[in-house]
C-alpha cells in the first residue's frame, strides 16, 4: 500500500508529479482523496454513518471516521473513487447516485506523518436505515455506527463534549450491536476547517432532499 502511486498537486490543485504514498506522507505533498458520507432519515432525524477503522490499520486504528474514504491513485479519476463505497461498505452505489459536496482541503501533521489532502467530498442518501445492508471489508473497517447529524455537528464545533452513537462491530462470532457515547478524541483528527466546511455543505444538501 505504501508503494501505491499517487499524483502530487500544489496547494491550488495544479498537478505536479507522481510519487509513492509513503513519499507523499513523508514530504507533505498535496494529493487527492475521495470522501463519501452516508446519511439516512430515521424518525424524522438525519442520521450520519461513521465507520470504525480496523485495529489493524496503520493510521488511526480503532477511531471513528468518514463513512468511506480513500486515496485516488495516479491513474484514477474522481468517479473511480466510488469503489471505496463498494469495497469498504459493500454498498452497490453508482457515482450518479452521489451528491457532490465540493472539494475541501484537509491538513494534518502528527509526528512524521504529514497529510495534505484535496478531498473530493460526496453525500449518499441511503434510502433505508437497515444496517444489514452493510458488508464491511474487515481489513479496513471493523464496525459501523450512526449518529444524529445535528449532534455530530455540535460535537465537532465544540458545543457538546459527548454524543451517543449506535451501531455494530464485525467479530468472529458475527455482528455485535453496541451503543455508546463518544467524544472528539474518538474521531480521526480532521482539521477544524475540514469539519466546518463539510458540516456546512451537508446542511445545504439536507435542506433540499
């Protein structure tokens, strides 16, 4: 995975070169990613899904994150990114079913890990709220949870310290349901600017669907 070839961009999303995934994170080069947030309507509430990253992941194991996301390889287009939804979640979704949320920057620096992303962000409106429609890629995702979108927005804005999520984990014995409270430290530490922009864009879409 570290040898995957990604296209390098500058801060203004002008293509520059091609480099390995490892080099990009060591040098802090800008690159492109695909983000898909899945949302459904339940009891008049908009519920947004968070994936629980596998404990085997090199980066941010065991933290909650974007429903489905991944790097775009050098030879891939944005449309190819929909494979992440199919591979990680098992949802049979076409690119035409996704609602664009625009391209949002996300920057993160932890130790020697430098992450500068141009994130192509999308929303998928799941027509049912049955968790059994998910077939998780266990190497990447160990569980799925949903949270009231308004509650998540309040959490990342610093207006609430904890919110309730409920979902399931994939275990050797099968699916195990859970309900728990999480704080901001239980989420992958995306930049505050990313959270601000993605929450605002999702709000705009929810007003018209």
